[in-house]
């Protein structure tokens, strides 16, 4: 009965295998190395695409910052405006008395203006050159003066805060840092994509190795069970040993089925990560060779301090806190602002008259002053708060920089040690595989019991998976160091990118 059971199991698995082959025969197959998967991930994975869009957004913010210091030409217009109301009009009567009269109004007006303005980065103010035009039509006036034109052919104005705070000076310091940080952050994101690709690659690669081992173990278990059956009939082994061998066969079959499910899951995860829309079969090639590379700590630290965006971020946080202190100081006590304008204007009842000489002058100067008399120490407390935030930021950034340096030291140490660790696990894998082969052959001639064979089998599988895991760890450390230093130690060059291609120029 047991032999019949084995035959049925074999036929069932063969049918399943043939069906699976028919279903996958029409599915495209790709063979990828680790380098292939990393390159594909950088090109078409969702995290890589999102990183490119985030960089473009930062680029356009930087372009907008640069435009802050360029002249701006603006056209404003209000084609029509109707006013039907009662107005208070002040006048002087014949006796010299000041009189206010309530006068009805019913007018249509139109306005238009052209302005050329320029921010002044050196002082924090701005200047502008404008030309304005207004037409007013009085519906209540029945004379030929019912339509009036008022023009400002040219008018120069300047606005300048006098409180000592120059927003443009801080903008020039901070905005370029933000853009440089965005560039380096993009490179970091690409290295994070590489690290994710390494993990997805090895997740599937280990599952594929596990499947091959499960298939081999199942075939071996069938063979050994058949041999054990013969020995049991011959009376050379007890029934309990036959049952243990039968249990081994059932467990091998269960492992084979669960491994196939794992393959499907991890293959889907890798396909999704790489941006494949259709179902494809992915076969991974594992290169056991690793580069002969030792990363010097001092060199890695120098590159990290020069290239990593965290360093720019730390400095930017301090600079922004200093800006907030400067602004709080400017709002404490007396604040002044100067507005001045000079130009020409003219009024006429015909369009041509409004632009004919002589023109009148239009000029004015306004000095605004703000003196807090009773603000319950709000200005003083805002300054104290900004100063406290600045000091806290300095301490926090110093600690972050220290932690960052220690992280560099740890990652370099782990990477340099991992090569020797991988060598040890490779030897263990070779020894375990050889040990199982010897145990298997000895069992065939009856010199090893089933318990020792199972122990050797488990050791063989564990050693193979451990070796693969250590190989994954090596490449994880490698790309972590690349991410922290933005330097390619393998090719001895900085990690760079053509950002013009990313922004589409």
C-alpha cells in the first residue's frame, strides 16, 4: 500500500509540474544578475521615479528663488468698475467755511497699469517704475466733462525697511544650500533604491536556492524511503526507522510545496518593485565572487563629511535658526520703513489731453514708525525663544554630527569584517555539503542511521542558506557605505548624476 501511495504521489507531482510548465511556457523569462536588478530599479522602480520628481520640484523651487532677483514686468487692469453710492465731499464755501456735503455718485471707471519692479538684494528693499491710466465716466454729469482721464505716464517708487533685517540676504545664504542638499538627497535616494534592490534580489535568490534544495531533498527522500522499505521487508531495520523515513518524505513534500508558494510571493514582490506591469518569469544568477576591497575609515569619513546631505542639513538648520534670531531682533523695539515716490501725472477730459505736456509732478515720502508701548514683553520673549531654539539647534546638530561619524565608523568596520565572515560561511557550506554526501552514501550501505542522516541534511540546508544570507549582508554593507559617503570605492570615484537629464534640459 505504501508503494502504491508513493506511485500516486509521484504521478500527481508530475501532473502538477506539467501543468505549471504549460502555464509558464507563454510567460516571458528574464535572467538577471544583481547588477541588472539594481540598474532596472534605478530606471523604472516607483521609488526611483518619485525621487526624480522630488528633485525636479526642488529644482524649480531653486529657479524660482533665482528669479527673485530678476526684474519683473507686470500688467494690471480693471476693465470696468461701477460705483453707485453716496459720497462725503469736503469743500470750502464762499465764507471760507469748511463744509462736508453728501453727494450721490454713479460712475463707470476703467484702470490699467504697467509696472517694472526689482528687488534689491543688498538692502532688502525694492524699486519700481510704473505707468498708470484711469478713465472715469460720470453718468450723472450731462456736460462734456462727464468723462475724465487721469494718467501717471511715469512714476518711480522705492520701499525700504529700516529695521536692519534683510530677508534677501538670508535667502541668498539658505536657498543654494537647499538646492545642493536636494542634489545629494537624490543620490542618497538612488543608493537606497540599490539597497532595496539587493534585498529583493536575495529574497528571491534564496527562495530559488531553497526550491532547488527542496526538490533534491524530496527526490532523495523518495529514494531513501524505497530503500528503507526494502530493508524493512528484509528485517534489517525496525519499523520505527521506516516510519521516521516516511515522515522525512512527507516533510520534504511539505517543504517543497511551501517553497513554491514562497517563490511566487517573492517573485511578485521583485516584479512589482522593478516596475513590470505584466507577469514575467525571473531567473536570478548569483555571482559568489566579491571584490577585493577594503575601505579606509579616514577616507570614508572625509567623503561623508563632504558629500552627505546630512551635513548640509545640519548647517542649514543652524543658519535658519540664526535667521529667526535676526528677524526677532528686528521686530523688537522701534521699527522704521521708508516709502518714497516721484513721477508725473495729468488730468484731462480727452484722452490726448491726459498725455500732453506740461505734466504735473506727483511725489511723496512716507516714513513709517512702529513703537511698541505695551506688548506684555511679547517681542522680548519672541527673541528669547529664537535664541533658545538656536542654542538647542546647535547642540542637537553637534550631537547628530557625532552620531553620524560613529555610524560611518561602524559601517566601515562591519563591511571590512564581512569579507572574512563570508569566507567562513563559504567554507562551512562546502563542509556541510560534503558531510551530507558522505552521510548519504553511508546510509545507502547501512552504516549511518536515519537520525544522523537527518541531522546532516538539516546542517547542509542551513549552511547553504546562511552562506546566501551572508552574501546578501556583504552587498547591503557595500551600498550602505556608498549611500553614506556618496563615493564609489570600487571604481574610486564620486557618485555623480547628470541632473540636466533629470530636469529635461
